[in-house]
C-alpha cells in the first residue's frame, strides 16, 4: 500500500502537470447506463447491486462510461473537459496474477477535443508518467483505426466486418501469427474449444500480412512504407497525414522513436475507438501485457442519445503496473511509516515516552510508541524488525538516571547513547501555533536517519 | 475534488506521523461477514451484490468490520497492528446534506493495544488532524463506557438495559433534554411517530440528571465531581483513575482543556464500544454534528468467534467534514490544476505552442494547451476564466514576428509582453535524464505566479 500510494501520487502529479482536473463518480451506477455501453462480454462480468428500493443497479466496470454519463448529465461543464479519475472498477472475471475482480484504473480523458494535438498530448502524458514512475525501459505503441480502415479497403473487406478482424489482430502478440491466420480464415481448435474463423479469402489474408509486415523502429519509415502500400487506396493521404502530424508533435514533445513506435498490429479490440489507438508496455516485463491502453472515441456519447462529442484518453491499469514493477524490483520495500519506535519498558516512564514521541512528531519524524502486550525489550525489538522501523529508542530507569537515551539502528545493528537535555533551541511546530524546546534527541535521530537514507 | 484531495493528503500525513500504516480492503465482502457484525439498522441499509456465481455478497458499510475480518484471517500480522484506511462505504439511507449513500471514511485503529495510552494517542491524533486541516476552533469530547456503567449502578438500572439508555443519551444534543426525559421514561409522540420509552422510574431519571449536570471546561473539575457523585459506587475509583490517566497523558501531548473536554453526555450509540469513547465537533459549525467518532472496542473479534483482541480507534467522516469546511469558507476555491493556459490562435504555430507547454511543464508549472473548438481569443479567455486558470499565454503571428509572448493575468486583468529568447541557462527536468534550454518565458511566468499567490 505504501508503494501503491507513492505510485498514485506520482501519476497524479504528472496528470496535473498537463492541467487535467480530478473527477470522482459513485461506484454504483444505474444498470441501464452500464448496459447501454457494455459489450456482451462486459454484461456477463457485471456485479449487480440491489437495495431495499429494488432499483436495477450495478458496479461500474470502467471509468469511461461513467465519464460519458457525467458529460451528458452536466452540459454546463467546461469544454474541453479534461479530467483524471483514479478509482476501483469491478469485473466478474477469472482472477489471475495482474487480473483481479476489483482493480484500480487511473484514467485521463480530454472530452470536446477534435484536434490530433489532443491525441499527441495523451501519448506524451503516458510517456511522462512511465518516466516519472521509473519503470525502466518502456514503449508506447500507437496505431490508428483510420489506418486499419484503409487496410479493409486495400484487402477488399467490407467496413462492417472491421471490428471482427481487429479483434483477431489484437491477439497477435498473445496467440502468434499462425493462429491469427487460422482465426482470420477457417477457424481452429484451441484447448478443445472451437474458435470460429472470420472467413477471409487467402488473397485478403495476404494483403493483411503485407500490412503487418511493415515494422520499423522509426516512425518515419513506417509512414513511408504505408504511403507506398496504400498508394491507390482512396483517402489514404489524409489518414496518413494525421498520423504523421501526431508523430511530428511527439518529436517536439520530446517523445523520440525509442519511446513511441508506430505499431500496425495494435488494434485495441474495443468497438468504441474511432481514431488513433495507443498502448504501453514495460520492455523488461512484457509478460504483464499493456499497462496503459487508450485511444480516440468520438462517438461514445451518441450511445446515450446525445450529440457527437469528440474525445480521446488513456487508462492506466494500476494493479497490473504494480505487479510488473514488483516483479522488476522497482517498487521499494518500505513497510513502515514510522522511522522511530519508542520501546516501552517501564510504565512509570510513560510521560517521558509520550514527550519523546510528541517532540519527534513535531519535528516531522513519524514515530510510534510501542503499546503492545510484550514487556521484554527483545520482543519489542523483534516487532520493530518485523515492521521495518529503522530506529528504536531505549529508555529505562538507568537511562533516566544518566539523562540519556539509547538509539538502536536496526539495519546496522549498532546502538549509541545520546543526551536528553534540552538545548534551549526553539522550533516551530507543524501548525506554527506554539513553540517547543528541542531535545538533543531530535537532532541525533535526524542525523542517524539521514545516514540510513544515504546507505540504504 | 481538489480540496478533497488536499484534505485527504493532510490527514494521511498526520496519521503517518503517528506511525499508522495504510491498509486497503475490497469494497465487496461476504454478506455473512457483514451480517455478523451489523446491528439491525445496518442490516436494513445494506447494498446487496450479486454476480453470476450467486454468492451472497454486499458492499461494506464501515471500515471497522473489514478490519476485524482481516485481523481474524491473517493471524501473522504484526501486533499491535496500527492501520489507517481511507475508503468509501455504502449505506442505503435517506440522503441529506452531509449524509450520502456512498461516503468516505478515514479511519485509524490500533489493534492489540490494551493500554489507555493507546486511547490517548488516538485522541491526540484527532486533535493534530483538525489542527493541520485548519478547520478553526474544534473540540474533542471524551467520555467512557466505564463511567456510564457506574451511572447504571448509581441509578439502579440493570447493566443489560445500558445500551437502550445510552442510545437515548446520545441524542441529547439533537432532541434536547425534555425529549430525552420523555424517552427515558414513558415515551412520546414525535412528528406523528410513537417513540417508545425506556420505562425508567423518576428516581432513576433524577440520578441520570445529576450525572449529566456535571459539566465543566476543566477535565480536572469533572473528574473531581465524578469522584464525589460515585463515592459509594463499587469500582468507581478504578474507572475514574483510567480517565484521569488519559487526561494527564493528553496534557503531556499538548492537548489542553480547550481542545479536549470530558463530556459525560457522549455515549456513542454503537453497541460495540467497551471503554473510552470520543467524538469531535467544529465549534463554528456544530450543526454538522461530529466529524470524528471513535472509541475502544475490545470485544469486536469475539463476534467472529475469535480470541478477544483489545482495540481502539476513530473514524473521520470525510464528506461531512468537507461540507462543514465549505460552509466555513475554509476549503479553498481552486478549480484548476493548470496555472497557465496557452491560447490556440493559429494552427501553423502548433509546434511553438507545444514547445511552450513542454518547457513550462518541465519547469514544474502545470500547463494546459487549449484544444477545444473555439477559435476566437475572447472565447478562449472565457474558458480560462470558467476553469479558474490564472495566466493565459497569447502568441500569434505578430508575437512570433516580434519574438514575444503576451501573458495575461486573469485575476488582475493586466497583460504584459515578454521575450521568448532562450537564455542559454540549463535546467534539470523532472526525470533528471536530460537538460533543456530555459525560455525567458518560464522565468516570467514563475514570477507572475509568485505575485498572484502573494495576493490571492
């Protein structure tokens, strides 16, 4: 949870640097709102909710549908409406590592933005987020529904069969090219299941493979080859120009070919995408799949019977990201918030312990006073160890007589005695409302913590 | 939401300064877990959840029951287990200002803590939280179930009728002493409803009123009068000593009589409290009721068939607190995260706009590039005003020719032109991975923002 909070704070800071504002929506929505927008798959995955009122309700399965509902319900919101939301969503799915029934999404969306600069900003924001999170090498992969539509024309596939084709292409990385071939044509048997084929002809499949064969680490190369392939397809120049402009803006935003590639196999199965689509993977942990997914969806509000409102956005899968970062050893292992545990050895010294705790806290050093059932110092040290608290203060009747406190460094195993005398130095407290004398203790603890941070 | 996030961050920082660690639990619990612990009232308020599995599930109605479930399920957790949790909970109740069906609680609890120092720490943490939130004058009111049990003996009321009596006393502030009198004796009619009476005799009521008459702003006075009243009640000395020790520790923790009062009318209706009970009110907004509630509950895990584990804690009602702070004008009114809006006047200057945005963001200044449908500068300024963004950058072909940008201060209504020349000064970016030249623009924007923060 500490690592999770740090990750969420970092993402929030990046999203806010782009001027996105926070939105919160309730977990429970009217079933009708969710059913209108959910595909068949999502319908099966709903968590239904019922109260004494017997209204038909369910838990949200993503953050995009509630956003569309808010947009329709509050026409007075500023346009563009650029919001972020970090919230749990629920899908009744088979749980696995990185896949949970309750999981957290952290979305950004720009609603009322037609310009491709908006798509480029979302992509740049994804890059900045992954950079700030220190996840190691990553790659944002982009493509476009417009390019895939050109492919349909090129391969003489009717536009209304597009979504079936894209859904198969989307599985390329997961099932491999051979199975994609089978699924696009006759279908095949997988683990005893009959996977139905899309029924394309060989000539159509060949043209799709020509398209998929366009791969390069340079966005310019991909665009050049696309212009060649689609030379005679109607509308190709305009569609490719849009992607090229996005690429140019990304250059200006500092997103080089290393971070953002044009990958034509990215289709994003969801039927609501209408333009550019994007996803992001951690290159050292590709087995976790994409941690970010997104794209342009200009027609979502139409499903609610509203006007067409262009929109683009991306969703970060927080739990999957955390699993991947943990796997990569990039999460940090702090389990404690307290930096100091005050051992509790002698009930008659309670007021001294309380004073130490107060002064350390007021000096900004998170401190726990041990209040458990164990009396022995050994077991209290064990507790500090179990909780990962780096320093323990030991103060009994001997120490009181000597005017000292023993500070034990749990990581190094060393200990040292410091004086408890007040130094007559004055320090403002957090609230700034009153002043307290500062113990020599505070200075020593702070110095030791600085040393520990330097080493670990 | 911006104010809410700030409040939550502040509370989190105070809780962590006491060494509490974060816990998260799922929103959905097995119905059985919730039913075991919910009173009759809570049962009626449940949001039931159903999936394809048809398991009996419901949304949590508080954070204490899930905590008890976690404690029982994970006997390997360190003891004491001192956790905080900030999460929504759901109760199907009649919504009103400050009372929502989905609302957020921010709890601290110390599980495995028998000592009254633990109760004192919770109270001190409540004080520190309200101080850090800058809510204005506040008061934490404490009492104890042990004192109320002495009252039962003193008034010759059987202990097993206690909870009925306490539930009525709890309403004192809300319904007034006359209705409390009626409800403790014969009952009365309220808005057409028949409120059943507890059936106490006049002599019993008189003794309760003697107890309630003990009021003072000095904890010492209250303790002194209590010792007098309960002089002949068995066990009174021990029970009053515990409260006195808490009071002494609170003195040492800097919680004076101004912040923490001993208020004998505080009963906290919940049946699971076993020792000290606490609540907190904002003195300038008493109509919002208590924003914090808590107390010691040593028997909760017994209900799960487990061992007795002593515990104490408090719950902050985030939504009620926010409503009260808003009413007091103490929430802040920022609606934007962006400090700068770059007006978008000329599509041919897109790459310049993108460069400005990037450099401002890299300098730590949240920036929005206007990407909406409006072309006119007037309407874009209106958008900035609506969104509360303090500065707008205006840059068209004239400015480009002159090598300047116009910065408009939306609050003061002034504008000034600054140069866009690069100053050859180098600045580390957020990631520290590369260096970028710094525009004179960045320096000017930062200076203006500093001025604005000084004034507003």
